[in-house]
C-alpha cells in the first residue's frame, strides 16, 4: 500500500513579486520568499522554523514535548493506530522550477517506509514566489493499493 500526503502552502499575495529560495543542506530543506520562510529539520522530521512577515508561526519549541513543531501529519492508517512520519528513517527531496506563467515555485518532500507493513508515507510542502502561507494547511491523503 502506498500512502501519499500532500501539504500545500498557498494563498495568493496581492501585488507582491518575490524571488523564491529553495535550498537543501545536510541538516535542512528550506523554501522561502520575501514573506514566508519554512524549514524542515532533517534530524526531527518536521518543520521547525515557520514564519510569515517575520512572525514565528510555531511558538516556542520544546522538542521533548513535541510542541512548537510542525506542521506535520499524524497518520492513522497504520496498524498501531497512529504514526508521525519522519521518525524512523526518512529521505528528503527538494523540488524547484518555473510554471507556465513564469512564476518560480519550490517544494520539499519527506518520504519514509513504515517498517512493519512496508507502507510508503510521503509528505509534500510547496510554495510559489508570489504566495504566502495560510493556516490551517490543506492536507490530502491518497492510497494506492
């Protein structure tokens, strides 16, 4: 069974044109424009830095209590009843390009196989150069059997 989870960041900004930054290092994936900054921390498997117009959208981080972290998806499609993707052995991929209208876009993918069943769990985040985040994020799960 293959489970895909897409988290889409997006709401059109009015009149703003901004370059998009999509970068990857050994420890992080980043997508950002002049208003929104989102960074996936590879060591904890989720977004730990998220800001809009300089405002921290996650609050104070407490890694031991899993607060101030996210947005992420808790998957209830596993035999154990719940599972947070990114906690076992995730892989990451960065996407970037230009759409048919000439607008830059970037995306991040976190992918992981659930050990006991072999289910592939994937979470995507996308951003265009002329967009800002909105909460709650749109989530969609698809299963291929």
